[in-house]
C-alpha cells in the first residue's frame, strides 16, 4: 500500500514513509481538560484513530501520544487572555491552586477517555501525558533556547524571538506575512509574532530561574514530544486552528532547540460546524456526545456521520444527518447479525478498491461507497461479504464484530 497524505507543510499530497522502517511516531494535540469536550473536539480524534487504524492495517507499528493540557492554555492560541484551567476552576467553585488544577484536569481527562471509548477510538498503547508532569522538561528546553540566543525577557515573561528564526511561519505558508498583527498585542514584544516560553505568575505556578510562573502553552507539546517520541517524528496532527500560531510556534522552538525538523508530515482536520459556524463553547454553539446518547442515537452513528466526509472537508452537523447515519449503521449491524459466519473469505477485488480509497488521503466517503457496492453485489456470497465487511471495519472502527 502506498499511503498518500496531504502535508500541510508542503501543501501537497505526498507518499508517506516513516523515518524508521515499519514504525510510525505520531503526536496529536490533545484537549485542554478544563471541561467536557464537544463533538467538534472529538471529531479530531476519530480522524486520528482512522489514521492509526489505516497505518496498522497496512502493517506499521504505531507509537502515538495524545497530551492533556492541564495548565497554561490561554483563551486564544496567542499569549493573551485568561488561562482556561483557571476559568475551569472558577466554574467548578474551586480555589486556584496547582492541586485543584490537577484534580480538575484528571476529572475531565477521564470524561474525554470515556467519550473516546464510546466512539471506539483505540487507546491501547497510546500515551496520554499531562503537561503538568513535564514541567522540568519544558524548563530545560527554554534554557536551551536561552543559551542559543533565541529568547528575551519582558515584564510578563520569557519570549521566543521569531526574528532569529528565518523560517518562522513556514507551516501554512505564513512566512511572507511576518509582521501579521495578533489580538491583544504586547507592546513589550519585539515582534507581534514573538511568543511566550515562560509566563510570570506570582500567585500560582512553579519556581524557575526566571521567576515563578508557568511554561508557555506551546512549549508543552515540544517538550513532551522530545521526551516521549524523540527529537523528530513522522506525523503531527491538529485542528486547522492550530496552524497559524500553535504549530508554527512548536516548529520554531523545537527546531531551534534540536537542530532538526520536528515532523515530516503535518495533518490538520477541518472544523465541524453547526449552521455554518464552527462549534465553540465560547459562542454557546455546542453539542456533547452525552446529548447524542440522550436522543437515543448511538455514539457510533456519530462516528459513521464523520466518515461521510473527508477529514479536510468542513462538515455541518445536523440531527437529520445523524439520523441518516444511524439508519446506515443499523443496516450494517443487521447484515452482520443475520449472516452466518461460515468460513467466508475476504473478497480481494473489493479490498483492493477499498485500500485504494483509504490510501488516497483517507478518503472515507469513497471507501464507504465501495463497502455498500460490495454488499449489493449479488455475485459475492453473503459469508464473503461478511468477512470483507469485518475486514474493512478494522479501519472504519464501527465495532461491527
């Protein structure tokens, strides 16, 4: 199988090959665990699960990390606004302490993992590190950047000097607009795009050589990637909102510290929308997986709904579309339940077509079309259809077996 993936770094669809033969190292930007994750957040991890399943289907061994951000993520992806974990503490009526912050993070991390289980997202072997457990690694990376001359200090923190990185903004083709303004510009910064590596906080945080405070949000991912997967990985994923700030900042600090590329492939999922707008808690425009269950839909119907569009296509969620997905899933389940598994064999012609669609940047809509064509084909025996369907489900993850 020649797996072709759209690489945001080059804006091209390229044939994938790992750094190490047979092994793929992936990092997925995980949730900030200050509250429940809505279905827009969860759609990201159905996509990464499809990616993992496709890689394992083709014989690769996958090492992957999904982090929990349990401090330091501000309201925006830049360096201004309220810390989301602090906001979560206030919403829960908890005192602003590091202990309470960690307890809050654990609570909503478990809610997130429960949602992943309901969506049949594979978690075995996946590492789920808490950023707060890697503060020393984050300090170390900031110290390395400081020693190499990439930092400066202002009244509110230690910043990365983007003028020292000639390639800053290369992800998503942002290099040409280096002076693009950012909301809430800090007048002490040398450049609007400079970003915090350490933010001072005299009331809450960790001690450091620069003063008490928190690591910047972006340094969390860079440090955990290096600690858990190494200096260079195969695939880094996230939502499209991560491209302009968070992921470009990760690249800048990691590559400046390590002296090598951070990731060979960058994959980004488009937004899930409601009524044409991005799903966002701040706008009150949310649906949670628990609400789907309360309306008597299977969480796997939501997974099937996501398969109807490619991961790079903005998708509008409606209850009518979810009902159609539920009906399709019910038909598949009914076929499995009524068909006797009697030494059926995978139909290799249909498998080849299915693989062709998945190797084309995970084209799940066309893969589903192959599946339904196969089920309607009267020339294929039912027991062979069942074997083929269950083989496809190793990738699709609808838990049909």
